[in-house]
C-alpha cells in the first residue's frame, strides 16, 4: 500500500489514511438517510434507494481512490437529487424512469466534454458570479424543501405558504436543526449525522417513531429501480433544458468541491493549477452514468471530503476507506429506513445554509451583477425549479451585460447557453 498510494511521498501513514477515511464517511453519512428520502417522493422504492445510494457512493469513491489516488469521496449530490425529484418529476411531470434517462444522457455529455477539453471553455464562458448564485440558489431551494418536509411551512391558498401547525414533530425537528448548528460551531465531525440520529431517538422516546424490527439485515434488493431508466423517453425536446442543467450543476458542484479540498490535500502545483482535475471529473462522469443505471440521480464530489483531509488524508487510501464504510452501511438499512422526515428536514436546512453562505462573494452593489444573481437565487424556490432559476440568471446576465455595452463578455458559448435557457422557459 505504501508503494501503490505513494504514502511516503505524501508524508502520511496507513493508520492516518484509514482514520481520515472514517472521518469523511461520518461527515457525509447523512446522505444515506436524506437522499433516499428525497428520491422516494417520485414513487421510487425507498429500500432499493438506500442500497443504491451505498453502492453508487462506494463505487465512485473507490474508483477515485484507486485510479486518481486522491482523498475525495463521491455520492449522489444534494441539490441534484432535489432537481431530479421536485423539478423534473413532480414539477415537469417526467416519470422517474425518464429522469434517470436524463441523468444518463447528461453523464455521457459530461464525459464527452471532459475528454474533448471543451469543458474548460464552458467554465471560462460562465461568469463566476452566476456560478456562485447557482450554488446559493440551490441551497435556498434545499432549505425550502427541508422546511416543507418537516411541515414547518405549509401551503396556504391566501398567502401561498405559511407557518405549519406547531406539534411535537416540528419541535423535535427544530431541536435537531439547532443541534446540528451547535455541533458545527464546535467543529465536531459528523454533526449532521449525529443530529439526525439524535432527533430520531428522541422521536422514539416521544412515541412518534417506531423502533426498527432489526438493526442488521441483508441489503434491500435494487431490482425495483435498477436498469429501469428510460433513455428514449428522455430524448424529448422538452428535456433538453433538464439535461443541460444536470450537466452544468454537476460541473459547478464538482469543481467547487475540488477547489475547496485541493489546497488542504496539497494538490495545487507551483503554477497554481489543480492536479488531476481532468481525471477526477472523468470519474465523476463515469460514476454518474453508472449511478443512473443502478437507479439514482447524479453522483458528484462531496465537499465533506475536506473533513478527512483536515484529519490528515492525502491519498486514495482515504477514499477507499470511505468507500468501504459505505459498503458496510449496506447491512444497516433497517435503521436508515425508520428515519422520519422531521429528522431529515433539518439536515436539508443545514445543508442549505452551507451552500447559501457563499453568496457573500457576490458584489450586490453592482446592479449589473445583482439583478441576474438575485433572479438566479430567488427564482429557484419561487418556481420550484432549479433549471428555471438558472435560465433566468443566464438570460438576465446577457441582457444586463448588453445594456452596459460590455460586449466582450458575451461569448458565442454564453449566447448558446442563453438560447437554451430561453428555450427552457418557453417550453
């Protein structure tokens, strides 16, 4: 292992790498609970989703460790799963089989763009402010979903939304949210996961959560959702915007996580460039395609990898350890299956906070920037659609840039993205 993972040249040890991998798993273990909860609203089998979440996370993470030798973990992305369930299926009326087909096609396109080198041109064409706004808007949207899931906010015919009826479940959910925030403030690893489990246990004590019939069992079958994707159905013109949105969101999400984690992992070369970035994105695309075949939404790099890196993880051995932990979690599905929505809702809220905080990097004093970024962020929850928020952002950015006569900022690629965005809104 020392030779394969080059442990000596990375100034690390097997013990340090393994402990770092366990730390990364604990910080992102909440995905095993939250992700199946989100996708199950589409009618997908929740037990099968738990198994597929473990398998897809393990597959992408272990491949990253072996092939790229970096301490990055992968799993179905937060925000991307919300787009899959609430925008594409519940919002636009796609079947979950068609939505999996959309994920498959977006993964193939992502792979082609990465291998061809066209990916870098797309990245350069998209303004940094819009990239930040997309992440912040998705955070806002996810927090909105979390509040709705725990019934903190409910539909109201007069005011569109209003405060829900306060009961023991909501109070437990708010306690869980506060606990997650406290644990993060104290820099305690795995705060979200601890908060979910604690809230669930309190629910058992108050009689609103049933005890699992067993704690360890064979993983639920993936047969209800595996290889059920409808690729031909996903080729409808009305899904073009969704395919591009999946691809763009995955690209921004992955790049953001890679940038955030690379410095701590010593992956910045003397010229300031991130090492192995193309190979990492290629694994991202492969994991997305494989995940769609298994029956899950887009797989991406998790920024929680930074927790393991902070604990000393420097090589792929950290990632492999994390992947093995996901495989071990397969046998604890009875526990994950009884986690209630008032425990997962607060997790979505805290993830939303993490994603939204980068909005501070946007200069809202510049109206040319403020209008498109504001529309990107606010239109996601108000239209209940991530893709429409992105579309409004790109179109308004192009318009405001033309008004300011900064024509050099309008590249052919950006105009092409704007045209697809306009098509998305019209259709």
